[in-house]
C-alpha cells in the first residue's frame, strides 16, 4: 500500500467516523461518552493523515 492509498483509506475512515458522530447526535438521548470516543478517534486519524502528508512532502 502506497502512502497515498493509506491516506485515502484514513480519509474514508475519518468520514465514516464523522457520519457516526452525526448519527449519534440525532438520537433522542445521545451517548456523550461514545461521541467523545468517536471524536478522539477522528482526531487521531486526522493527526496521522497530517503526519503522513508531512513526511511525503519532506
């Protein structure tokens, strides 16, 4: 898997997590702990994408 393919896969996972957060927020009683976990995972993936892109530019 190339770096570009890995970044694309991470972007897809990030988008899926974003959708999950939005869906959870639409529930009558959203699970705030679950939302926080999803957001932490989104941030971790975003940081990984930024790191990979920075390494690719160097």
